[in-house]
């Protein structure tokens, strides 16, 4: 059985939703970041990066959201969480990689400036930039990347779980979602999906 390690309020939500949508057997274990559980020797033995998500499989541990989403989709092809066509699959991977490499990093500059600098003044400067960089990233998604009604068009995919997850950070990053009507409508559609509702309830329990 698959086992997902996650923490509330993190990008691991996307993997959690994908597992639920896939209908595969899995368990989920919550880590408490406030007590730095992600840096304990026990967890570092599972994921030396000290981050989430981490997905334990019978073949080893997977980390990084785009990789986990692709694995879950290919493990449960009947759920159609990724396009079968090679080019369309690459497009989906391109979208997920953008969220991982650009959008998430822009968000992280708000609270984790220590990853890139040592001076307190640098932290403050990076934090001030977050509303601008997040707004620009989502403006690009709104204009050119979110095909509608789902990210890839008519087919719901794991990309939607990922967009929903990072879109949940916009308010905290001082981005007005009202300026992003397609993203806002996507969030509403996502919130109506039973799998999303179940995972959100489980993570709040």
C-alpha cells in the first residue's frame, strides 16, 4: 500500500488529492512542521530533503510533486489523471513543472528567504516582492495556460489538483483572486469535487 507523508498548508495537498481521485489504496501521515518533525532522524531516513510530500511505494520513496503526480496517474490509468498522448502528457508535465520550479519558489520567498540569503534586509526585500511575482505567475496561467474548464481542457487531470493547491496561497500572498476569473472559477469547480472535499476534511481533522 502507498503511504503519503504530508503537512497541512503545503504543496503535498496536490498529491493527497491525486491519490484520492485515483482510487488507489493508500494511507496518509501528517507531519507537524511546527515541532520540526520533518527534520527528525526518523523522517530524514525516509526523505533526506526534510520536506513533503514523500510517497512510500513498494519500490522505494518518491519525492517532488510532479514526479508523484505522474506516478499516481500511471499507477491508476483508469482514473485518467494524465493524458495518454505523449505530447499532451509532456504539456501536463510542463504545467506541473512550472508550478514546482517557478510559482512555488516565488511563494517560498515570503517565509523562507534564508534559503537564498543571510541578511535580514534581504529577507524583507524578498517578502515584499512576493505579491508581484505571484500575481505575474498566475496572470500567465490565467491568460495562456489554463485551457478551461480544467487545466488541460475538457479532461480533469492531476494538474488541476496542483493548481488548486498553489492557488490556495494567493490570498496569503496578497493577490486578489478576483483579478483571475478563470482561476477563481477553477477553484470553485475543484471545491465541488468529492475527492477534494474528503481530503480537505481529512487534513483538517
